[in-house]
C-alpha cells in the first residue's frame, strides 16, 4: 500500500475538526449547513442532513462558501471617501466605527427632525426586511424598499391578488403528488435545492415535466417537453390554454363554485356607478368590511339570486340575469368566458410562436390529468362555511413560474392568467397542485397598508403606516392631494398603484432628477446598484457622481453597506463593511420571508461560526446602534436610553407591540421555550435554535395542511397563532374587483372604498361617500387599460415602443446555478466555472448576420450597445438571445485583476436596458415597469446584433476606469493565503502573481 | 469482487455544478489536497478539479436536447492508465476496484494522463503530481462518519440525487439495479476500458390522450346548459328515412 | 497533443546518440570483417562513443524537465513488467552504461580478454560490448517507440510504424552525425557512413511518409456520440465546465492553427530528408565538413520539427470533452 492514501479502514480526516451548524447564505434559499472548522478556520461546509429544507444536499455555491469567507475582495474597515476624490474613484480613508456612527447619527437626526423622507433606505437581495423595514418605519421615512420591485413583484402581486399566495418563497408545486408539472420561465429561483430534490423525485416517479421557456438549460434540460416561447408572450399562451379548457369543459366546476368568485354576480350595467363591481346582498352587516362576504350567486335550483355558499344552492357560472332593482348582472365566470373567446390557439400561435396544435394538446393534457388522475387523501377537514369533508382531494397538475413571467411589463396580467388557469384546474392548495407556505394564504389583498398621504410622514415620528402595503382601492394609494407620489420611487402612486415591493430600480434616477423631490441621504444595503441591479447602468453611474449647479452632489450623501469590493462600494461617501454569513447572527423571520414548508411554518437563524474579519460589523448591529442613538421608539426607552444591548438581544426581546408575544422568531418562545408562534420572550431562544440545527419547524396536523384558503381549522389556528387577523376564507379572485375599482376611478365612476357597490352597506343610499380619488388626466387611459379585472394580453410596453423591424430580437438573462448575482466573482472556485459570458444566439439567427460561433459582436438596443462574444446554441428560441446574468464586471472590482476575464470578455446586458420609457403623449418619462405593480421590465428589451469590425478591440465595451483596492483589503489576501498554505502538502500554497 | 463506482443519471442531472465544487472542497481540505488554483483572481483562472460538469446540445432547434454531463475518473475495470505508469503510483485496488494515485511515488511524468481516453486526470501544478477522483476513499471507509455519510462528497451534495454510488458487481446493489433496469451504459466502449462508472440515459414521459377522453358525460358545461347542441332546424337522418 | 520540448529533445537526442553508436559499431564490424578499406583508430571510436554518450546524457537531462518530481525519477524503473516507459527508464541507463563500457574498451584499447572465432577472427572485448550495446540500442528504440505506439486510442501513434520511425530517424540522424564526425577524425569513412546515412534517411523518409499516409486516412474511433453515449448525429459541446483552461486543455491540445501544423510538416519533410541527403552527397563529394555539418544541422532541426509534429498531430480522444467554453 502507499503512504498518502489510507487503507480502507483508516480514519483519515482532521481529527481536530469541529462542526457547527448554521444557515447558508450563498443564496436566498437558506439551506442548513454544517461548517467544519480546523483550528478555528473553515475547512469544509456540507449540507445538514437534519435540515428540513435541503435534507443534506448542498449546491455549488454553498460548497464554495470557504472561498467567500477568505476572499481577498472583502471589506474590513469602515471607510470615508477622501474629500477631494470623486465618487466612483474608490479613494477612501479608514475611519473608526465610532466616527462612522457619529457622522450617520448626526446627519440622520437632522433629517428626522426636519423631513424624514429625505432619508432613503433601500436594500438588495437581503433577508432582513423585517428589521430594515422596522428601522425605516421608526425613522419615519416612506422611502424604504427591498429588491422585490426589480425582482419579481409581479409574481408576488399577480398571484397574491388572485389566490392569496404565490410561488417564490410563498408557496410552490407539490411535486410529491403531481402527475404533470408545467414550469414556466424559471431558471433557478429561490428554492434552489428543494426544487431540485423535488423535480428529480418527480421525474423518477414517472411524472411528466413540461418547460415553457425560450431557453433550454438547467431544469428545462431535463423536461420531457420543451416549449420554446417568444419572450413576453406567455399571457397569450396561457389565455389560449384557458380558452381550450373552458371550451372543452375541462375545468373543475365544483372547485370554482365553492372556492372562487367564479359564480359571483358582477354588475354589468355600464351606466352604473358600480359597473364591474360584484353585487352584494342588500343591507347585510359585514363582520369584516375590508373583506366582504355578502356577494350573490344566481342559484340554478331556484333561478334567483342567493347569498353565496347558501346551503343547497348551486350557482350558474354562465348566463346573464337581472336583479330585482333592474341591475343587469353576470357571473364572473361568464365574463371570463367572454374574455377568453378571442384567445384561440391559432391567435396565440401567431404571437407566441408555439404551434396551435401544441397549445391545444397541452391544454388537454392539463385538463385531462387534472380530471382523471384525481387524488383523494383520507383527511377529514371542515371548510369555512361549516361543511365537513371526509377527504382532501387534489388534481395533480402543478405549475411553477418565476421571472420569465414576472420580469415583463405585462407580467402582472400574465401571472393573473396563470393563477386563474391553476384555479380552473382546481389545483389551489390541494395535493399534487400548488400549495401555500406559512404565513400564506393571506387575505386578498393582505391587510398591511401604507399611509394614504403625506400626512403620514411627520418629523420625529414613526411613519403612519407601513412603507410598503397592499392597496385595495385608490383610497389606499400613497399620494398627496394632487395625486402626486409621496415616495421617492413613486410606488403606490397612479403610475404604479400596486407597487407592493417599491421600485428600487428608479430610486437613483428619481433622486438625481429631484422628481418627485430631492433627498439627502441614500443608504444602500447589499445591493449593487452601480452595476447589475440597475438598468441603464452607464448613466446611473454618472448620476451617482453628478453635481447640481451649486456644486453639490445631486444625491448629497451616499452610504453603502457591503461585504465586498462591489462596483457600488466605490460610489459610497461612507462605506460600512458588513460581516459574512458565517460571522453573524441572522434571522429568517416569519415577519419577513421565512423558509416554511408546505406542511407548516419554518423559520431559521444563523449563528456566527467564526469571528468577524477585521473591523467588519453586522449591519443588524449598525441598525440597532443607530436606532438607539436616534432614540427611535422601538430601539430606545422614552428616556432615550437604549433598549437592546445588541442584535441577538433585540431578537429575543423585541415584540411587535408590548406584550404581543409576537417577535422575529416563532420557535421556542415563552419563558422556558415551551411556546411557539406566540409567547413571551425566551432568554435562551438563540441557544435553543443553535441546539436544533438553527431551524424551527412546526408541522401542522394533516387536516390543516390543505385547502387553507377555506379551511376553518387552519384559519382559526392561524388566527390564534396571530398569523392572520381574520379567519375569513380567501376566495380565489377569478375576477378582480380590486383592479376594477382602479379602473372605475379612471373612468370617472365608483365611490371611494368598497366603491359604490350595488347593494351592500358601502354603496347604500344615504351613506356618506368620500370623494373618489381619480388619476391625473395623463394616466387615466393607462389605468383604465391595464387595471382590467380579467386577465388579458398586451405586448410589453417597451415592445410597444420599439421598432421591432429594426430591433427584432428579444434579449433576456438567466441565473447560472453556480453564481449568485454579482457576488461570486470574488470566489476563486465559482469564477473558474463562469469567468466570462457569451451571448447565446440560435445559429440560424446568427448566420443571417454572418456571425459565427465565437465571433465578437455588437448588441444594440434603442438605449445602448455592448460588445461581446457570440456562442451559437440550438437551445434557444430563434428570435431570442440570452446570456448568464451579472457575470461581466467592472474592471478591478471584486479584487480581481484589471485584466480579469470578467471585465475584458464578460459583459453586462444591463447597459442595453432602460429604466425609463418615453411617454409618447406628453414627452415625459415613466418607469420601464409593469403599469400595475412597477415591476422592472428586465426582459422586454429588443435588440439587434451585428459582427464587430475586424479592427475593433477584442474586448467588451463599455469599459470603465479600473477600480482599486481599498484600505484594509490587502490584509485579507494574506489570510486567504494562510488558509491555503495550511492545507498544503509542500507549504507553497496556491500562489498568486502579485500585481498592481 | 467488489467494484465501487458512480452511476450518473443524466435523466435528472440539471448541471448545477454542486458535485464540482463539493468535490473540490472536500478534496482540497482532505488527504488528496490541497488542490491548487492558479491566477485565482486574475485573467484565466485555472485549478485542479476532479470532477467537471459539461454541457452538450443534441439535435437541432426546436428539437434540441440539452445534456448536462458530469465526468470524473470512471475507475475503469481495465484501466489503461495503470499499466503504463512507470512507478506504480497509479494503481487499481484489488479490494474495491478504486483506481488511485500514490502521491508519494508519482514522478509527475503525466504518462498515465495520456493513457486515459476520458480526460479526467489532472496534474496538480503546484505539487507536481498526478491527481484524480479518489472515489472519496477517505470518506467511504471512515468509521467516524455515520454510516449514511460514508459516501462520496459529490454524492452527498448532489441535489437531484443524480449520482448513485455503490458496488456494481453486487447484483442487488442500487447501482447494479439501475444499470440493469435503466439502460446504464459506459463511455467510449470502443477502447475496452470497461469503465466502472456508468451513465443512465434520458427517459421521456408522455401522456397519450384518447379522443373519447375529451367527450365525457360529466362535462361541467352541461350543468350550465352550455354543451353545444345542434339547432333543431338542421337536417337529420330522421327526416329522410321512412323504413 | 501539446508537444513538450523536454520530450522532443529527449527523443531526438537519444535517437541521434543511439544512431551514432550504431554507426560506430557498424564501422567496427565492417572493419572486423575487413569490408572497409581503412581501419579507423581509437581516435575515431572513443571520442565518437563519448559523443554518443553525451547525446544520451543530454537526452536524459532533457527528460528530467518533463518530470514534475525529478528527484523521484529513480522510481520510474519499478514497473518494467507493464510499462514501456519504465522499460525505457531501465534500458536507457543500461545502454548508456554499455556505451560507456564501449568507450572504455576503445579508449583503453583493450585487447583482452579476446575471443577467437575460428582462425581468422579474433574478437576484441569492444566488439562483444558493442554487440550487447547494439541490442540495448535496438531495445531502446523499441521502448521509446512503444511508449507512444502502445496507447491504442492515440491512433496516430498506435502503429508499428511509430517504432520503425523512431528507429529509422534515430539511425539516420546518428549516421549523418557519424559522417560529420568521420569527416574530422576518419575522412576515409566519410563515403561509407555518408552512404549509409543517405540510405537510412531515405528509408526513414519512406517509413515516415508511410505513417503520414496512414494517419491521413485515419478515422477517429471515438466520437462525441461514444464519448457521452448519446446516439444522435448532431451533438455539439457548448460548455466544458470551466473557462480559464486546465491541465486537460493544456496537455492535449497544441493550440496552433492547421496552417501552422501543415507548415511544420513540410518543414520537417524537407529538412529531415531531401536536404540532408543532398548535403551529404555534396559534402561527401566535396569532402566538405561544413556541408556535412549543415546536413546534420538540417536533419536535426528537421527531426525537432518532426517530433513536434508527431505530438501535435496525435489527436487525443479526451479532446472530445474539451471543445467549448461558455
Ligand atoms: N444560482 C442562483 N440562484 C438564484 C439567483 C442567482 O443569482 N443565482 N438569484 C435569485 C433571485 S434574486 C431570483 S429573483 C431568482 C430568479 O429565479 P428565476 O426566475 O428562475 O431566474 P431567471 O434567471 O431570471 O429566470 C428566468 C427564466 O425565464 C426565462 N424567460 C425569460 N423571458 C421569458 C418569457 O417571456 N417567457 C418564459 N416562459 N420564459 C422566459 C429565461 O430564459 C429564464 O430561464 O433566482 C434566485 N436564485
Ligand atoms: N439584466 C438583469 N439584471 C438583473 C436581473 C436580471 O435578471 N437581468 N435580476 C434582477 C434581480 S431579480 C435581482 S434580485 C437583482 C439583484 O441585484 P443585487 O441585489 O444588487 O444583487 P447583487 O449583485 O448580488 O448585489 C448584492 C450586493 O450585496 C453584497 N453582499 C453580499 N453578501 C453580503 C453581506 O453579507 N452583507 C452585505 N452588506 N452585503 C453583501 C454584494 O457584495 C453585492 O454588492 O438583480 C437584478 N438585475
Ligand atoms: S441553495 Fe443557496 S442556501 Fe442552499 S446551499 Fe446553495 S447557496 Fe446555500
Ligand atoms: S450535482 Fe448532481 S445535478 Fe448537479 S451537476 Fe452534479 S450530478 Fe448534475
Ligand atoms: S477513467 Fe481514466 S484515469 Fe480513470 S481509471 Fe479509466 S483510464 Fe484510468
Ligand atoms: S504521472 Fe505519476 S501516476 Fe502518472 S504515470 Fe507518471 S508516475 Fe504514474
Ligand atoms: S467521488 Fe469524491 S473525489 Fe470523486 S468526484 Fe466525487 S467527490 Fe470528487
Ligand atoms: Mo431577484
């Protein structure tokens, strides 16, 4: 035998290894990990087999956590921009944390005492919106949001306004029981490992997997059928599928009748002030006025109007009827059917490029599988109307969709169409279909609201509502008396009324332009807004460094909290070095986006496994410290003294209201850790999490695991656990009254809230009506068009504004599975997998322009151009080009060499994407976003490609001045080398040529 | 005789690269390590990896298949890399069929890599010895690990469980069953190397719809009186026959 | 394959060394049977053998540059039962030892112990040592050739012609060098050696041309289809799994254009064969050492190119897996 490899029975590895469990954060999936330490250094990270999310598996990023921890790109010192240096030049001097806090506290205190909205706090792909949101609210600024607006708010809003839950972290496909799985526009998503586990099990069980995507990679690669679709046209595809289902009678009538508003009667009297609203039972008192239950059906047996869900009644889904008062009404489903008439498979073929026969066949596969493969589980449950059910049934057709639908400016209506399709098939929170995850389902719309106007923003006072909420009518908009936005990103204004996650992608442009107003301090946490999370990147970088006539920066003070040498960090006035995920406490809270499972709530924590590097400090601690210094009520006693020692102390002791028993963590509450969801603070809570793999999982009894929108047992439990305020059922909104209310306002109809409903209290004569808020003239037709209560298809706004003969190709990006946004170029292992990127083009499309595989090409949109390399691919729809997202980097960023492939060969598509579209009518500009939700329209851009001239540089364009290393960065490199050397057999370490 | 091997299921591999970096991570810190990296933060970074995941496109648009293809040493039953090694550093273990390199004997002549048709050996540019997948020999026999963790790092990591591990000579093992029943095949069979690692091919699930499934008595349109009926005025057989 | 200069020098240098020795020994044998008009003195054999030894030693030194761990080079003798490389590692020093002995025999002008073969023929120790060395020289050619020829999936190499080429090209260059050497030390042998050199070069041309012709018609046995086991006529790699290169993209791919490859082929075909034959002819006719030196220089340069081409032309099936990055 030999010396270096042991015989089969030897025990080789590191007897000194120590294992600590925590939660991964190489991406937002939040798997459980085990960190193996040798002499206090991270040596191996693997998946925690006892974690409910990943059950031991780990992904490419998670396994590369070591190289993040010891990356030379880490920031280790608080830094202040040198006063004579420009922003972006990256010239900093080291300061102490004390100094940093002084500067911040002084500046913020002044703002808070005068005009709190001049402080804006925006956060990127973080997982602590509960804390950042709390801080902003306590501060009193409305200008707070996280990444959702540029990420997938369409997915959240489109589904939550329809079924009270969504994909994303909120719910997903039940692949354990599905027979047919249709995945639309998904490359990777947040549920990375669990989805992979589930898909492979599903396939091995013989399930059929269809992927609708212009590109075939990743998951789509293993699909049984790939349906290449033209980007931005899924609405047409889904509507045509629904057309087929309704025409062939392949919908679950029983489900629709009882669990959706399909049978509810809609006022179709165009002259009525309540046109398009649901009619309700006259005069009945509503227990919860926000979520009225007194709608009407037209009963088939008695042939007359009855309250919905009346025992023994069964409504017509089709027809037109006249109420006693003469009001003409139709069941919502009739309106849907009328809408779908035009959307034939042949029509959709012309738009989507998917053959009509394929659309029809897929519709039949869905309908027949749902109908004939029905699942019945012997689980008794009681619905919200008191009806007992012996079994839980399910129609095993599951869907999953993500940004392929969301990141288009027609995404909201497309996603509504998808949610309605899922409802037609009867697959909502049922086995084999879509299933919710706590705290979903939520009411439609959820109860949280913003202030309704500028009066909600007052000096030295917490915000009079949440910074982000769920409008139910124009009355809930966050606008001033002239209809102008209160928020800097114009969310909840008439421009983007349901911008429930804000519009982070417009913050810099708006603040720079001073529209709607100028701000003073912008704090960016964990977002690379000078690079990949901004559209129109080149211009936005200029805006960040732009000064007004008086010589002052247009955005006077920029604070950035980052852990790495990102492109954004160079623009900071004050740069705060954050810890890594292995160095801090963190909470994946039920107040934010927890990691719940289908079977019940799950939340989790991170505990530090290694000490902070250099002087870096968890941003949580920064917020607690600032909150204390500013004496924000949640963080300080009335006498101004601080309430919480530090973040762990805050997490244990904070309650949403004194004595509420609701805090950031749901597990091990109560004095001795005996309570869950709700209970007094438990001083041992962290230890208990740490002893339990850092995760709290509360599986519910089977009878609470399904049909939760209408499950009395579950709803009452949820109410007791304070997940929900009300226990009323959440009916699927096939027909969206919320949207109709906005449309009425635009068409000069409707009374305020509950707006002029025929019948019920709100609309009854004699009740005083608030004046209806009406959109400004120039936005009326926009609102009237896009706030359609029934799903419809329109080409994305940018496509409408493009000459598609000049720019014939759609350009999209995809997430690479082995990279997280822009974070991982500093990761020595991951960057070997994706060192630079290509534009993938169908060979036939490329050759039309004489472009061969590997050629340098120009890609141009109306808004800009980039030079990059072309890779031929047969796995992309012929009218689409695509690339991996955020691989291209600015030269020198992320502690990479100035000539690293990322900045010389890699490119960023964002240069081609605009953050604003011209408004033809008034010459103004409006965000390049969904008109309903403000979701950034990343995937709407149209481009053309051409071969680069032979004399042009073989490198990407545009280029930016190389970033340099900051004070405090060099030391980390030594540490990293020490690590590798420690593992070396010959002590030489992986050497690295010195440069600079 | 035991022959340990990986069986890789191309039917579920999504090309996530988890097996690539988990392998690197385990082995760089373990007895096979470290696995050096060169120019880790400069142009053209490069390093030693035992396992790579590649992508192939099969067919022409729109009938394209994208195949993700993980590949590490296949632990050939008749490994051409072993007899050519002048030092005996490359060897195949009799007890379990794992092909290994003894780093202490290897002179870094690279000859074995020339003799491997699969391109899975890599010289470590710093230690100057030949390296390759060890089948995680330092995990799979480690008595300190719980039994279910005595599996290769890449197998533990793989989120789709596309990597099966076991003794292909034991007809009852999961790997042998998979090879037998799901069409397991070997790479480049033309060279007679008899790789122990096998691959499972793609399988396609289809739904066949019979026309009568679309016309059913329980059609919900009926309830609403919507099932289309021909107009009474249309001609019928009834009108013209008299017998 | 990526040509490695250490191996190019190793094989060309020892080839020339072996050839030179064989030339010297041929002269000795011819002399023994008195086929040669003149008998060269020890001034011919001993320095000639020293030169051959030097070439072998240089080759050996070059070979160390090929090793990642030269200090462990001795271990390479371990697997002679299976490895041609191991055999070469044994035979090369053995042959060097034999040449050293041969040198000593001539240098010290050993006459004893001699063996009488019949009345007319007495064999000096150098002849016996030379016979053994000759066997080793051929064995070494065989080993060197087989190192390449035994890798069956390097189809360009896996042919007896590979061994033949190593033999002929080594022999040719050795005889050319011997001719040049004789020009300085034993001019009367120049036509004899020059003639043989030309003949061997000619045969070398034929075997090398034969292998070129054979290789031109080779159909790769492996394809992307067999490499990944997917039976479809159109399989294309889009990503090899890493982008900045690896051992597998450096060691097995020459990275030069086809045109460059073709140019090298023509260079070696001209430099290694017709040019030396012409120069040999002219040199012998004119009795010019300069021309003979030019003949050897051209041939050696040609063989460096030939060896480069030999590697570069060999298409390793592993390259099927390393074709594209993305
Ligand atoms: N490894 C890794 N995982 C990640 C991330 C990461 O950066 N790396 N990012 C995380 C984040 S923040 C998010 S938001 C999620 C996003 O998760 P995904 O939504 O899965 O991510 P995208 O890469 O945007 O995928 C969009 C997919 O839609 C397709 N597509 C584009 N346009 C259309 C269209 O019009 N119709 C259809 N049908 N398809 C279309 C694209 O080809 C692509 O496959 O991923 C999360 N997970
Ligand atoms: N073209 C195009 N652009 C896109 C998308 C697209 O599909 N196509 N997708 C969009 C989507 S969905 C999203 S979510 C955004 C994501 O965009 P961003 O939220 O900007 O994501 P990152 O680029 O990863 O930037 C996050 C920043 O956080 C830093 N960071 C990492 N870890 C830590 C930490 O522990 N603490 C702190 N303080 N900082 C840390 C990183 O260094 C980096 O600077 O990109 C958007 N941009
Ligand atoms: S999926 Fe995300 S959280 Fe899970 S292991 Fe990978 S990087 Fe970590
Ligand atoms: S980890 Fe599994 S799914 Fe991912 S690339 Fe490797 S084999 Fe494929
Ligand atoms: S795959 Fe290559 S290295 Fe592995 S045993 Fe076979 S021939 Fe040897
Ligand atoms: S490189 Fe090492 S293992 Fe390979 S043949 Fe040479 S000595 Fe043997
Ligand atoms: S078995 Fe071990 S060494 Fe081999 S590829 Fe898997 S992780 Fe790497
Ligand atoms: Mo996102």
